[in-house]
C-alpha cells in the first residue's frame, strides 16, 4: 500500500495519494497538478478516483487540470455538487474570483462504498463545515477533510456551515470509531480517533 500526503496545497491544504495494487485514489485537489502527476508516475499508479471531501476552493481549485493530467472519476457528495458551479458556495469570491468547475462523474451519499483494488472506501457524510462535507474511511485510515483536525474542528462560519451539525457529525459518526483509527485531515498533521477523544478542544467535555 502507498500513502503520501502532499501538504503544499492552496491555503496549505493537504492532498493525499492512496495506492493499492497499482490502483490509486487522490483525495482533494488543492495541490499543483504537475506535482501530483509526478508523484503518481513515481508510484506507477493508475488513478481510479479523485475524491473531493468538500467543495471549498482550497480543496477543488485544480480539479479540472488534475483530472486531465492523471485521469480518474471525480467524486463528490451529492449535496456538494453545486459548490463546483457556485463561486459563493465554493468561496472563490473571497479571493476576488468567480471560479467554476466541471461536472462530477460520481455523486455519493452516506454509506456508499467505492472499491480501490481490494480496499473499501467508505463514504461518511459529515455535514457542518459544509452541507455535503464527507470523510472517507479506508481500512484503519480516515480522511476527514475540514471536518476534524488535530485538537479542533473545521470552521462553520462560511456559507452552509453549522456548528451544531459539525459537532453532531464528529460525535455521532467519527468519535464512535475505534481509537486506533488514523485521522488524516484536510490541513495540518495527522492524528488518531483516540487522541481526539482525549484532547480535541472543541469536543472534550461534550462527548
């Protein structure tokens, strides 16, 4: 298995490359496509999916060029697809731009499973940061986008955000997972579910 984090995306967003038996998935698209493509070539992967944890500009800004460069089906939650064509929802307007992007190939919902070789990619809908934000569980790895970070949670003051929903998502869907699950967030460093149960500044005392 191959797992690589490219942490140099827009606003320091993380882009992940996961490879299993020659098949690959990219999670989030904030990193320069030429850099991502170089790593894909190095790992000799055929990309099956490019999964977007949510539709904010720092996670989707290179999606069209990335798909052209490495192939794969673009995947997003069904409630998040409009972010790709709405500059207010995707927050590109904050940077004085009106960015829109291509149509996703696959729209998923909570409980859906995508196959990457012999690994299940389980979709967990975690609204709060955005209405269609989602996490992806792959074995003992959990890719949390901007829902759950080490020590904290994603912000909820952007269009479609909800502090109540993000707390419910994390409490009911993520912190119920085994302590040893590795957490790979959309920004900053990795963690574990057990660590967040004990140390997350937003969740401690409310779980």
